[in-house]
C-alpha cells in the first residue's frame, strides 16, 4: 500500500542505522491502528518533528544566550543539530519523548484551564489579576520574576560595577567644575567623554553578555535617569 511505502521511505530517511530502523518500525507498528492511514504519519513524522524543533530551539537559546551570533548562524547551528540527531540514530528517542511530551502538555493545560475556571471566576480563568495564571498554586509568577530580577541585579557585581562607574564620572564632573584653566577643563572633558563611551558601548554590552538580557534591561532602566542627568550636567559644564 502507498502509505506503507511512504512510511518505509521515511524510516530509511530518519532512521539510518539498523537499530534505529528496527525501533522505528516497531513504533509504527504499535501506532498502525490509530486513525489509519494518516495516524501513523502524525505519530512518526509531525509530532516528533515539532518536538525536535522546539527542543533544538530551547537548547540553542540556552547555550547561545547572550552571544553575538547572527540569526543565520543560529539557524545553521539548529539545522546541524537536527541533522546530527538523525544520522546518529537518535530519532527513535524523539519519537518516544514527543508522545509523552504532548500528553503532558494536554494534561497540564487541561488542569490549568480547569483550576483557573473554578478559582478565577469563570471564562477559563480570566477573572482576577492576570487570569488563571494567578489562580494556580504557582500564581503570581510574573511578579515573582520581576522581583527576582531586581534582587539578582542588586546581588551581582553588575550593579556594583555601574555604581562605581557612575561615581567616577561624578567625580570627574566635580573636578571639571572646579578647574582653574581651560587646559584642565579640556582634560576632564575628554576623560568624562571616554568614561561615558566606555560605559555605554563596553560595560552595558558586557553586562548583557555575562548576566543576561533581563539583568541588563533592569540595570539600564534603573540608572538611565542618572546617566541622562550626568550628560546634561556635562553639557552645562562645557558651555561655561
């Protein structure tokens, strides 16, 4: 039959090793009675492909987080990992994992909707602050995440680096204000410009690379008013 020939061709493509091919054929046989003839195709091709792509995406986002790779390079790495999974005979593992993964997704989202509807005031848990998310035992995760980012930002050397850099720039502006001659003022002006350039184009990108986007955005937002104030004060000093 045509569907059997298609499945056999897919086995040869996605399960190149003898052991993998044997496992794949057994998997297809176990699902041959599910919505034939297209049911086995869903279980063997669609579900595992979706799961594998999501797995590679999450894996690459975690490993390459904070890197300077372009989208094209990330795509190339993702395709390489996918091909490696296939030619190494790991596709049967994805078959099993994808089946249980979809079951868990259905169960978890079903529980999320059910609990949210009954505790959040109907509408699939849309009532109350943030809908069903806040009606679950792990409710308030968004607020918790925001507070956690603030704590992490304060606890890491990143914020101490920013504070130290700002104190140095404030000191330079103070010395510039008290300079007695144009030569000294020019020296302090050049020093401040170099410090500000280093802060914006070296320190902040390094914070993002080392501590992640969330910490970088938190620190940048928190100290933006201070940086803008220092820039305005610097321009005022230069006009004197």
